[in-house]
C-alpha cells in the first residue's frame, strides 16, 4: 500500500485544479498548496505540473482571480 499516499496526493491535485478552473478563482491557501507541490520533492506528474503552471499563468494574465 505504499503507492496509496502518492495516488491520494495526485488525486487531490487533480481535484484542486478542477475546482479552481470551475470557480475561476483560487484562494491564497490553494495557491500555496500548488506552489509547495511544484517546489517540494513531491512527485508531481508532467500533466499535473502542466495544469498547475496553466493556473499560475492564468493568475498572471488575470484570467483567474487570487482571493483571500
């Protein structure tokens, strides 16, 4: 069952990305979660990394709002 935590974490990232994209905004806490996932030793898949980077790009361009 060693793969369960990684699977669970990957699932959490996917759910978080879907939630953010559907709402059109993200909280600072969600932003920090994604930043930690990208910058830590966490095993993020290429697809997840791409989705997270898309969200960061959308925040920079104003397509997504960063809320408190």
